[in-house]
C-alpha cells in the first residue's frame, strides 16, 4: 500500500478522458510507475492517438499497423488491348489509303503515257501524209482480215526524215503502217512501221527495219474518203490523186473505246 503523500499524488494525476479509471499500482516497483507518472496531464489525447496509430485490433488481438497501400489507378489489360486494336485499325486504314493513292497514280501515269504514244502517232501520220506529192502513186492501202479481225495496211513513199527515224539515211523509203506479232509463239500484236529502201529489189527481208510504236493492239482499220464518190472506201489504188481524208481506227486492249485518228490531206485537188 502507498503512503498518504504518495496516494494523494496518484489521485491528482488525470489520464485525459472521462472514462479513464485511476491507476492502481499496488506493489508495483517505482521503475514501472515512473513512465505513467511522467505523462503530462495537459496532452491527454496525444497518448491515445499514439496508441491507436501504433496498434490496430483484429481477430487475433492487437498488432502493429501495416503501411498504407497507394490507391492510384493504373491501366488495365483490357484498356491496353483496346488501345492496341484501335492503333492497328488506324494503321491499316492509313496503309490502304496510301496504297490506293499509289495505285491510282500508277494507273494514271500509265494511261497518260499510252495517250502520249497515240498523240505521237497522230502527229507522225499527219506530218507524213500531208507531205505526200500527188500524182506519183505515193499512197496505197489494202484491207486485210485475219481470224475476223481487221489488220489493214497503209503504205506510202517518203524521203528520209526524223519522223521515220531515218534522218541520216539516203534515198526514199517505202513505209508501211501495220500490225505485227511480237514473236512466233505470241499472239500479241504490236503496231509499228515496216520500212525498207524504195528501190530495194532483194527477195529476202534483210533490208527491212521494224519500228515498234504501240504495244498490244487489237485491230487496225484504215479507211479512205473518196471525194468523187463522196464515201469511205476500204482500198486505195489511185496513183494520180490522193484521198481527201485518211481515217485510222485502232482497237485497243487497254480501253473499251478505240482510238480514231483522222488526217486531212491538204495537197489533194478539190
């Protein structure tokens, strides 16, 4: 038991809450009482907050508090998969868009190149036919058909010139506009010029030169407008006069509509 002075001293200590009971130390040693006696009565809630922060109740009893886990939200696997799918769809759409544009540009460039060849053929025929002298039998035409397809032939005589790639040649040439197979095993027909010297009497074709102008042509139809008959004729054999118009119709395999070239002969008599 405590003495009178020690009992009064213990009763004067307040633990900081109305529900706290006085501490009965009994016969506790002085060393175990001293930590409780040293608590300042002016901060009663500090001790309780420290106790509650240091310990947490559970089914097994009191244990030290675990560290607080961060609740920051991260991306889930479903969200990542959706993002990858969206990026893949966007990449595919961009690839198809670029591929379609490249294909359209390639087709357009090929069509422009082919149209440029037909424009060059028109200029060549206009230059050559309009320079023919009348009365010399410089123009002739024969209709031909093979397997039901038109393969007409147009022949004229002309001197060497840049139009026939004979700038540095001498003498006159016999030039034929016709179709010719690419090779012996191919059924593809090419449109070109077959030229040879006018005075060539050789039986063989060793002096002939083939100039290919347009590849893969289907048909070739040539018509001559006779002003005396006022109609188109298939054959021209007149050695005195020239036809008023020459029409060349080329059946194309790369287009649904054929290409038509009409050349007026300016030096013909009216």
